[in-house]
């Protein structure tokens, strides 16, 4: 898998914990970067009311894509293909 993933979240967010559990079932933990948006004003502006958000980062192309909550295991599987 030559893709990495950002999971935009915040500490103590129950939905973010659920999203991480879903992602962790099909994405290796070393490929998921959990990003706490609270420390970055710009990230709060972009994702504040939308977290959790899963972002695919393709290493060899610019086809980054995002899933906004709520998302399912099936949607995550489609994203990682």
C-alpha cells in the first residue's frame, strides 16, 4: 500500500474513536496519522464541525480524497483501493 492516511480528529471525540476503530480494521496503524485539529487554527476552520475526516494521501500522485463522518467500513475499503 503506497498510500498514507490522515484521520483528522480531536482528543475525547467519541465519533473520532469510532472512526479510528473502523479504519484500524483495514489500514495498518503505521499508515494512519491521527491529527488533532485543536492545535491548528486552520485545521479547526476546515474540519471543526466535520470531524472525524479520513484523508487518503497518495504518495505518487495528487489524487487525495476525503471521507467525512459518518463513513462505513465499506467506504474506507473503497478509499484504500
